[in-house]
C-alpha cells in the first residue's frame, strides 16, 4: 500500500513546476536566444525596447530554472516517498480507533 496523500502532494508539486515553467519560461527563453545570437539583450514593454544587461538576465534565468527544478525535484521526492512509504500501515495499537482497539469504552 502507499500513502495517497504524499503521492498527490508530489503530483501537485510536479504539476506546479511545469505550469510555472510554461507560463513564465518564455521570457527567459527569449533572453537566452538574444544573448546567444546577438550578444545584446532587449526587454520589450508597451512597444518600447530597453537594452538590459545580458549577464544579469542570464543570472535571473538560472535562478528561475533552479526554482522550477527544485519544485519538480521536491515533487519527485514526494512521489518516491509516497510509493515506498508505509505510514498507513505503521499505526501503533494504542493509536488505533474502532473495533479491536486498546481504548477503554
């Protein structure tokens, strides 16, 4: 048996990681292409282009991807712990409720 709550938590973290990557990752991808192809990086806001420092933008990209990989990694950790876990089965007899319990009635 597995602990379903931990598995669902892992799936939620993985889903959140991919969702954040899909929504906010396009900006970082554009900066990466600009830095590799042209050597100059521009940020476009309301039709106005502003030159930005490529090194700072690439550092922001690295931090962003580290956070996304962290979310996905935590999700994988919880999936593995949920599948291999035995929390549902390791209930002490004095903590059980219901028939055949050690609680006096």
